[in-house]
């Protein structure tokens, strides 16, 4: 099993994490809601050092009954969803080369996006249950086209989604937005392409790594995640014809 080789992180990589964390935490203080910061604090994430997966797991298992598993490179959607079904959160161990790097040029994912951008939300029961249930559904629906739809739902919400906070303000939810300043700014200013949560519309909106979405979906609360899965389990996945290249990526 692949493990995080913590001792191999260089001083430069630790500095990159520090700059990323410091800049994003300051910028996000008014644009990400309180539950995210509760997760950051509960997991002991700090600007001073890259998180050690063993230390994170000591807390994560106790707080959410999940665990982080190290992966050398981003997994295929089917592999990620299968991990979620078992309450395992795959996180890549590599970090972007520079704090201002465009992740679309580096595989669209890195350690900072996984550990800072998404992991803190796992301490919210609605998010953890959503991820696990989507994962379980992926084991029941093994056709690549069905995998693509489940992945599309997960990414539109967990990677590029927005969330209305307790005061009614639209804030950032998606890990890609939280971890990348240009993407966050674009999502928050383009109100004309904000859309309310609608399962059929989300499933009908293509998603492709490295490309900006045509719409940003706004959750009214995290409870919307529970309702999405309940609707999906009740109505099932629609039958769609997907291009062959998308089916290959999903599988």
C-alpha cells in the first residue's frame, strides 16, 4: 500500500504549503462558512507544516469514522467512489510546484486541494454521508455511463459547488474553488451562471477536469446533499448516451 513519505517533503514544499495556506485562509475568511473552519480547527490543520496523514487519521477516525489514504496520483472516478463507499478519503501526496501554479496544468489536483480544500468538510455529517452513499451507489451501478453521472454529481457539488450560509450569503463549498484563488473569484462574481440545486440539471451538466464549469450550483444548506441522494435512490440514474472518451475516463 502506498504511504505518504513525509520525510521526503522538501523545505521548498513546506514553504509552498505555508504560502498557500496563509494566502487562502486570509482570502477565504469572509467567503467560506463556519462549518469549514470548524473542520480545519478540529483536524489541527496549520500553515506551518504539511499535514501528516497518520496524525490526521488519529483525529479523523475518532471524529468522523473516516480515514485518509495516500495515493501517488489522482485516481480514476470509479476508484475514488469505491474508496468513499468504504469511508476512505484518497488524497494525493504531491503538492503544486509553486503557490501561484495553475492546477489545470498540473493534473487539476494536489495535496493542498485535498487536505485543505475538501477534507475539513468531511466532519459535517451531511457531507460524509453524501460521499459514502454516492460511493455505495457506484458499486451498484457499474456501467461507465452511470459512473460518469455519479462523478458529475459529486464534482459539481464537492469540487465547484457554492453554499448559502446562515446569513443568506453565497459562499464557497467546492474544494477546487477553496484551493484556487482564480477559480474562487470567478465563481463568486459570475452570479448569472449560479443555479439552484436540481438533480436532473446537475446530471445533465457535463463535467471535465481542467475546464471551468458552465454553471455553479448553489446549495441552500448542507441538507440539500441528503435530499439529492434520497432523490437519486428513489428515482434511479437516468439512461444517457455518453461519448466513448468520457466513459473511458470515468472507468
